[in-house]
C-alpha cells in the first residue's frame, strides 16, 4: 500500500516535526544543532520557506513553516536529507537517523498559528529541561525577543503583528 500524498497549498502554514529513529538523539553536540539551524536558514532562501518558529530537542525537532510556493515536501526532503548526510559523515554512522517521514499538521487560522508557536517554544519547558522558554538555546524564542540582524532570516513580523499592532511592543 502506498503512502498518501501530502496536500500542499500556497501560503499554507505547517507545524512540522520529526524524531530520531528509536527515539535516539539526532543532535549529539553544539555543532549538530548549529548545522541544523544553518540548514533552516539555507532552506528559507532556497525553497522560499517562511520559517517562523523552531525548537530543536535532543531527539526531535519542531518547525513552524509557511510555504508561499506550496513546496513543503521538496524543502523538507532537502533539510532532512542533507542533515542526515552531514550527521552520518561527522559521526561515522550509516543509514537513516530519523524515525521516518516528517509529520506535518496544516495550521489553520491565526489563533491556531499562535498556539502552535507557543507550543513549539514551550516544548523544552514541558520536557523539564528549562523553566522558561528564553533559557533554552536551540529555539527561535530568543529571535522573538531580539532586534539583532542575526535573526532577520526568521519570519516573525507577521506573528508579532498578530500579538500586537504596536511595533514598539514587539521587543
């Protein structure tokens, strides 16, 4: 039996997640996390992804992505494929590191979009790793608190405007 096709829409929002095979870690050290973030930046340009949120836990990740070009599958194949190749090369492994295909949930409506972002940012708090989202290094939460140009790749303006129309309150 074949897998069902993924339904993709222009300008659709998706909560995307994937976890390590057998719940194994997919990030071993700081360089692995940084490599994945760099892939997200690369994908945002290469595939015209609007990445508005991410959280990288040791054995899984969460992403919040808008796809103006309805190309989620192609972009995620790029992210997961390249990360797997780089991880295997670095750690002397072979084969898949992910449990399988990524899971994606179509996010509909502004309220659900903000709930998805909150869920992603609160994931390390829920897991008991930190007591506040701002204390977790491998999430986009700090990007929402920063005016630094380092975060310009993060597509946060539209979500910030949903939280407040007053730009002075964004930071």
